[in-house]
C-alpha cells in the first residue's frame, strides 16, 4: 500500500486526490496547502489530516510519495520548493508541469532526484492514452518504417497575460512531450511567434524541429483558439505508413503504406471518455511503477523527459529572440 499526500489542493490537486482515493493500492494520508481554508476543506472532505507546511507534513507523516499540484508564475514557480523538500526526504514525487518555469531549477530537480534515487515524475498526461500506446507500438515494432515527420497541434483558449512566455512554458511541455514520445530527442529548433489582436503575450507559436534520428517536425500551438472545437492533433509518418491521433481521445487512424485499407479505432474502444481520464491513467501508472520499483530507465513520464521538453521550449524562446536556429541541450 503506497502512502500518498497531495501538495496543493486547488482544481488540479483535487483531481489528484480523487484519483488516489479511487486507487485500491493507495492510502491517501494527508493534504497540504498554504491556504488554510482550502487545506481544511479538502481534508474534511477526504477524511485525512490537513497541513499548511510541507516540512511539517513530511516530519509528521510516513509518506512514500507526493503529488505536487501547486501553481505559481507561468504555472510552475511554486513547484520547486515542495518537490525538493520531498526529494530530500527520500519521497517520490509526481509534479505538475512544468517542473519549474525556471529551467535551471528544473535541471536541479532532475539531478537531485537521480542522486537521491527517488522517482521524479511529471503529469505528462496527454501521452497516457491507448491511442498513444498504439502509435508507440507501431513505431517500436517497425511497422511505421523509418520516421519521416511528426506534426502536432495544441490550441486552447487562455486569456492569461501574466508573462510574454506564459503560453509556451505553461502549455507546451505537453505537446513537445507527445512529439518526443514518438520521435525521440529534438536536436534543433526554429520558432516564429505572434500575438492575437489586443494581446500582450506571444499567444500563438509555429515551431519547426529537427530530431536526432533525422525526422523533422512541426508544432502549431495557441492560446487563441475559440469555440467548442477539437484542440489537439498529432500525425506521425514513416516509410511504412502514418497514423493520426485526433483530439487526444476522439480517434486513432492508421494508414499503412502497403494497403488501401485504413484502420480506425474510435474513443469508445480506447478507455478515455473525457480529458479527466488522462489524469487517472497517468496517476495510476505512477502508482503502479513506484509500487513495483521499476527500473529508473523504464519509469514513464519522468522528470528527465519533462525537462527534455522544457529544453525545447527554452530553445524556441531563444530562437525567436535571436532570429536563429537553436541547438537543444541534451
């Protein structure tokens, strides 16, 4: 039985607590939030103890793992301190994305978790779906042949104007992680950004990528999408065919190069009925792998993978600032 606590129990944190409470291999033992009323309300609802300090909670409770679901500037500035406190106590961590909006701090988190031998995972939930697993199987089995290109779109409506880079840092760890899941490391980046009328932030991005394996890719991302329309699209093509994942869970389509037949799997058969289900898949996989003490290099959605996606984001920002193609650190 894995003893778990959740740090930060606002909207996303409440999803974490509900998933943990459903999991029969988890005992949710505590919640922690700087806001006393919020912590108390969550604790009362869940029947656990409330804490207002991570240090106090770690000192008082026997905890195996924590979710860090705090927010902060660019949705990431409040992640570092609680995650590092847990890591220093030898507690495994599932952190919301980005690991930190400061890339240097994100690097420290990954390195320190490695040194302490604890699992550091990130809520890269967009890839924890059966459609992505099907695509990954096609790639790894060789049925897609040699990879040629990957096109990705992720566009939602978010009016936040708090930072010029909010759109890139707060959102695109997801989209870039999906691209890396299928195509591996990104080696070079070229970015073009624009602002919708009346906006101060760089709210729409067009990012070209070269992958280490020779494939090329493109990401279109935006916080300017309007209306109840599909928000996400991923197309991966190789010499053996191509597949398309539409809107995370709507459908998976495979177009084999050697056949006129098209294979289509609809969401009804893929176990994801809503976006919330992707959180459930990701969190339950974290519990499973931590409980089984899987090999570190087999740990899915790791902090190292999240960091690799953030490195691409920072390279894209630098590309736009310098009007140049930028090498991605590895």
